[in-house]
């Protein structure tokens, strides 16, 4: 199964079912269940705070969100150009560290 790298707090919003569309610069033909990898990259603190507010995430801070690990799965069920449609998010009980090096978009973690 492939993993999709996503920065926080977007990865958290996907797992909470708040973010159902992932915007990318190109379409994908990949469909089905995929891993969500919370990448190590960060936005400026002001941007993170604004995104957390937009997603309604108030029970944790962006600093508390996991990074550099696989946090769950989601079904990539459709794509319309640069909009990738997601459903059925499932959070892992235990975070998984990928064995292979993460890439900016897709990668095989194991």
C-alpha cells in the first residue's frame, strides 16, 4: 500500500473527517486505501494556527500533532483534476514509523 505525505494540520483534519478533498498540482489514477504520512515539514506558526482554527481543531496544539510517522489510512475514491476525494479515515492506535524514506507525495513505506 502507498503512503501520501501530508503536512500537519492537514493530516489531522483528514483523520477527523473534516478535510475530504486533498488538493494537488496534478491528478492521480491511484484509488483505494492509502496510508496518511504526517510529514516533518512545517508551515510558519501563524499559518498553522490559522489552519487549526479553520479545521476547528481546538483540543490540541499543532505542536502536539505527530510528525514523521504514518498516522492512519483513508480511501482515495475519486479524482477530478487537482482535487483528490477522500473518505473513510481511520486513525492508527499506534503510530508507525516508515522503513523506507518518505517522499514529497507518494512513497512505499515498507
